[in-house]
């Protein structure tokens, strides 16, 4: 197991020109989406969000990205328009239309 300050070297792959591989960016997006989903489910499971009450949906739109990816990966995804920085280290997933 790697400490959070050092990313898993097998997880981060770069192209010869120094950019991140498509697979690395896809894995990072999948990890971010999973973290967002789990965070939303956790928020929705609080008291007051059950079937017998008014219910409610989570208002969470952004999360802190997984530590196993360096900040440069998130910056690359932001440059591609896949995520948006919200400030304070939080990112939100940008909805992609099928034509993109």
C-alpha cells in the first residue's frame, strides 16, 4: 500500500510527450464519479431523508478527488472540460453530451 502522498506508479501512466494516457484519465474520472456517488448516498441516508418523510436529494455536486491521483491529473481533466474546479480542492463532474 502506498502512502497518500505518493501515487501508485502503476496507476499513473504518461504518453511519451509527458501527457497522461487516456486510460489514466478514464480511471481518474471513474474514481471521482464513484467518490461523488458514495458521498451523495451517504448524505441522502441521513435522518429526514427517508420514504416516510418529505425525503430529499443530496445537494452535493462536488467532492475532493481521490488522493491516489496527483493534482496534475485533475488539472488535465479540467483542461479537457471533463471536470470543473470549485475551489478549496473540490471538483465537480461536467455533464458530457453524447456528441462530445
